[in-house]
């Protein structure tokens, strides 16, 4: 699957590509995301597994959103740009950012609850609560992230 915001891919948004993934799949599905800024609030749900989001480059493939805790009293845990509750999910060569700003207060870029999660060569950017990794039963790995 290829995602491109300019319409040159199979999907125009990452959310559309995730919706096309089968539940509880055994083989890995690679979603290649071309450079661009994708203004999306995403949740890779618990029924999704074996998915790799592969960006063209970490510096220019950006998933961005700007929710924050005080906005409509949503609280910290719903402010994520990307939430992962699925199993065997890999992020590679991506930027995940929460753009709420320094004065907005609590705002999460990446929220991970899923088991066997990997982030490789990613940038995770926020002003507070940049990464929230929940639970003591999930195994998570990050390498060459900044």
C-alpha cells in the first residue's frame, strides 16, 4: 500500500490505508507513506496486527495533530496524534508530532499500549508528554529515534 497526500498513491490518507487492513492478519502489511505532512489523528486499534508504517524519510514524512488536555476537557490520554493498541506494529522513518504548543499544557504525540511495538529511526516531537507508553504487559522497542 502506498499513501501520498498528492493523490499519486493507493490512498490519500494514512487513516484510509489503515481502514483497508484486515483484522488480526498473520502476515505483515507494509504501508509506505510518501513525504508530506499528514494532519491526522490516528488510532491503530487492538484488532489490527502486523502493520509497518514506513515513511519515505523521517524528516519529511510527518504525522501531525494538535489536541491538548484542556481542549474541551478531553484530558491527557485522548490528546494523542497516534495511538497504538494493536500488536506487532512498527513505525519506521516517520515524524510523529503534537503541535499544540508550549502554552497548551499536556499533549501527547505518541501513545502506545500495544504489545511488541517498534519505533525505528523516528522523530517524536511534542512540548509535554511526548510519549506515553502504558501498561506493564506490553513489550516496546525503539532504535535510532530522536
